[in-house]
């Protein structure tokens, strides 16, 4: 998740932000995030979650704190594993993962019946924990899908996410290599700002479209660096 600033909105009005991005060499919060929030007339955030220990990756937080009201800031690496935060119909659970210096903490977000894994890497420890808890489905996975990562075969078979979000650049030398070949693949780095709605996820799951990395739309006024994703939940019926 180090390459993607993620804003989650629910139809109940909840707003959660994951990782506001670095302040150097370009202040992501000032150049990208705040113009985006202003364009959407967003003046407060219910929760900001920091998933890594590298302060440089979220140093834009200081600018964000001065620019917008934040009700709660959570530093996930300092929290006990598997802790759950609740906001109305949304829960966000810290998953067990690597605790190395540069690792980022994976999260499981549940909104009504929709479940998402938000991570940079999903280590075997995390996969095993999800399998052991008999999670019924995963609708979306955000991660860096490096070909070097290891995947449990039963994890791949058990979960068939409809949408994948790549947090890396996915270059020719380092392509995105998710283990699910029939899931739709989104690469925000190539799109500028990607906006997703829960109703779209349901339709994607029904149509089972193949991987593609040119889906989404640009939002005017957004400049480089290009690393913002916006997941807007408006309920399956809208």
C-alpha cells in the first residue's frame, strides 16, 4: 500500500483514509489528496490508518492534520494483532503479518457483506489466518502482486476476488503477477485517480471479466505523482 493513497467512503457517510503518502520529494497530501478531497467537498475524515513503520511514506500526515478534521488516527504497527475497529456498518481488522522493519500491516475491511484485503504484501501467515477463520469470500484484494510472492494453493482456490488493485508501478521489468487470472486488475499508478463503487464490484463478479489495466477514469486537476485510489461504497442497489 505504500504506492497508493486509499480513500474509502460508505453510503452511511463513513470516510476512512489509508496512508496519506510522503511529504518528499512531492507532498502527496498537498498536491494530490487535498485537491481531491476539496473537489469532493470532503472536510473531515472519520479515521486515518497508517499501515507501515517507515515515517517517510506517511510524512504527508502532518500537512493533512493541518488541512482537514481527522477524528481518529490509528498507527496499525503499534496495535495488537487482529484488533478490530468498528464504524457503523464497516469494520476494519488488523491481520497478522510480517513484523519486519519495512513491512506494512495487512487489513481486512468488511462493509455489510463486502470484504476486502488491503495490503502491500499478503504473506503466508496472513493467508493461513484467513483460511483458518473460514472467511467465506473476498471480493477485492489490494496488494503488490510481485511474482516473487508465495501463495497457498488452497487460498487461491478458496477465494476468487472480482477485483484486484495493484499498489506498485507494474512496469515491463516488474509486471503485476496476481495468481487469479480471471479477476479484473486495476493499476491506479497508470490511471491517476481510480474511482470504484460497490455496485460495480457486484456486476464485475457476475460478468467475470478478464484482467485489464486500463479501466477507470482520470479526475481533472490531479497531477503527478499518480498514486491515488478511491473506493466509494454506495450499496449494491445503487
